[in-house]
């Protein structure tokens, strides 16, 4: 069954850029924007990361952390952050544990070829660990601003 707004967000413990691990419990008491994207350094994923990074001060002002997650390894995240001057946290979901728990590891199709991958999606999680908003099949232009408006309203 797919996650719904109001559900408790599934816990996670994943490697993060720069070393160490990040857990959902580590963000308790703050709102969390958890945005999932397919791959570092691709056009849409780079634009999305830059947009969220640019709005980090506004998210922080309303008590909200922004964290990205993809199947890329943490070392690739480090290079991606350095290349684009990103300051937000990126998680490595190489085993797709988070993607499966959040229902975003899906069958995709490109030029008639079917494969499994991450659906671009964003989850706004409240300070108590409940999912306040879900955006699926995200279109990047204007998305970070829409998520910021929802975080401010929460």
C-alpha cells in the first residue's frame, strides 16, 4: 500500500555525503523535506538540487531541513556537491531500502526499455515524523518554491 499524507514516515538509516549516517530520528523536532531523485549530475537532478540549495536559508527560517536521496554512492554525492557548490545533505540509498519503504522504487521506461529506478518524489515530514505532503512524479521547474510554501504553511 502506498504511503499517504498523515502516515508515519518510514524510518531510515543511510550513508550520507561527507561520511557518517543519517536517520529519520536525527531530524525529529524539525520539519524535513526529503526529496528523491534518480541520479547525480544529470540535467533535471542538478537543477532540482541547485533550486533546493538556493532556498536553504528560507527553509531554515521556517525550521525545515532539506535532504536529497538517490541510489548514488556517498562518494559520488561528495563530488556532485563540490562541483555545484551544494550545501544540503545527500543520502546514498544504494540498496533501495528507503526507495522501497517510501514506494518510489518503480518500473520506468526509456526508449521502450524497461528498468527499475527512483521516481522523482518529495516528502514533507512534520516535526513528529508524520508525512504532511507528498509530491510524486515531480516536474522540477518551480517545485522547490512550491515545497517551501508548504513548509511555511505547516
